[in-house]
């Protein structure tokens, strides 16, 4: 018996060239599991229609022959068909207002929804993700903006030669170029006026590791948050300093700041905590925000703090807000940006923003679909992680009751809707509908 899956064409914007399943894996699904792929044609997709045809896919507009449809980003309301199963990044688990109409439509049509974001192991770690590539592209774009911002101020550094991610041919091209820039930093050093150059990372997951992977190409010395103060007066100009902040560095208990930090307690009772991050901000040149955040948690940087503390020689030049929660962990993030217009300047005095990296204030990089900037590499990596789950998803009988639905536990916990109803773990979303 042969099975059929559909792959929807991505069309959220001109930069969205990614795919959930690459041609190599389409061929493997056909040969090993007798799974045929039907894919919609696309003029912008990083893998051409012809590459999919050669891999054995059927290229056509109509996906109605397939019961399971895979995509990357959100799907337009008009696309859904009754009773089908859809697998994509739905962005509904925080009750995101802009996607509630989409979720309602899927419920009305009795659809099944599997969200990549919730495919996790027994410890809650994500198994299918683009996060590493968001970190990689976000770090490159942030270093580019930092170099340009300094150049604008008349400060020449090797970092002014960094290009935006979209202007490199490949990840290997990026790494080769950054290696050359790193050698110049080692040999010539950085200007005293910007030293020590300290890059802070909030978070230590897939996104942070991707960003650090890029920074580590440069001559990097890692320090702890406790060492920030001493490093500010005792440093080398021939290295870039890196500091990674974990939850215990970011917050403290409101009533008992000196009490030992317990991660479980923080996640279960965030209302008992306040931000402790402001003490570190004056030491940082660049901040990379790589944390999961919602409104229950304290912010990393508030508008009030920046308004009080900002001055002409403020050390923090740029925030790479890879997480991009509007006015969230980084309250200065007032909008998302795009690969062709990746940064804006936030003026703490007026609270206005200006596109680009000129003007008084702090530069914010807030591109919300960073993996698009490396579409081939990020799609291939994503497809590799997804492949192990596709046969089980495709061969599952979704007509049975949810309790009897035979899926691997990693996938079953990611089923948001079954027969158009929120599954037990996600019934809380009802309050947002």
C-alpha cells in the first residue's frame, strides 16, 4: 500500500524559501516506505520543482490527494480542507492573537494539527527545529550591524567587513570569511575605545548554540557573569569576550534575593521572581537574546531602565533579538524586521525607532524568520530531524479517538488539535479563542 503526503508552497514573504522535506528525503520516503510526495510548484523555493521531480515527487497545485500536509510557516485559512492532518509551525501555543482565526477555522473543519514546536523528548527538549540556523544568521547579521555602527562613528574594526547573511553564498563561505576577520583581530587587536568587546548570550539552547558557533570562529575567551566587572578593567584587545547567562543569572526572588535559585520553582512560579539582569548590561557591547519568553516572566531589558541609564558613551551598541517577542524580553523591540531591512535604532529619550543603524540610541536586530537567510542548509538540517517521524505520522490512523491514536510519544504530545478539538494538554488555548 502506498501513502501520499503533501508539501505546501511557502508564500508568507519573498524570503521564505525553506521546505520541511528536501528532495533527497522525498526520494528516501518513496524507496524505503512507499510514501509518495505531492508538492506545490514554487518560483522562489530554494530547491527547484525539477529537483523534486527527479526525486520522484509529483509537482502540482492540488494537494487534496494527500491526507497529511507538511509546511513550514502558518497556513492561510482558505487552504484547509475538512478532516485533514496538517504539520507546521502553528504559533498558537501562547494564544497568539494573530493566529486564532486560523486555529478556529481548523477546528470548524475537524482538522488535526501537529506543531513542530511541541515535538519534544521526555525532558521537554525540542527535536525538530530551525533554531541553530536562527542563531547562526542572527549572530552574523548582528556582527554586521555592529561593524557598520562603529564605522559610522569613525571607529574602524575588522568587523566592518562582515556582510549580512543574505550576501554570502553559503555557510562555509561565511565561516571562511569570519576566520579571516578573526585572524585580523588576533594580529591587529581591536580599538581601545571599544575594548573589552563583550558579547552576552541570554539562553543556552539551540538558538544560543548556533549564535555561539559563529562567534567562536573569532578569537573568543569565555568568562562568567561574575567576571564581567573585573574584565572591564583587565582585558586584552586581541580577543572577543563571551558570556552566557542562564536563568539563575537573569532573575532573583522578589522577597529573598539571596536564596538559592531553583529552576523548577522559577518555571512553575515566575511571579515570585524579578529581573536581576540590569547589573550586567553596562558591561556588554552586544547582547544576543536567545530565550523563550512569555508575559509571566521578567523582562531582560526595559524601556524604563534604558531611559534612565542611557548616555552618549553607553557601551551596549546592539541587541540581536533572535527571539523577537514584540515588547517582550527586550521591551525595545517594537517591531519585527526583514532580511532586506534587518535593524532599527531605538532612541531611549523619545522611545521612537528609525530604520537602519544611524541615529542616537541602541541598534536592534529583530528579523523574525532568520533561518530563511540560509534556506538550503537550514531546510536540509530540518528535514533530517523530521525524517524519523514522517513514516509514523503518515501511517497513523487519525480516525480513532485521541486516546487510541497510535503515535510515538514525541509526536503525540505535539498534537494540538484532533478531529478539530483541542487535545487535553492544549485545552488552555480555549481562553484565547
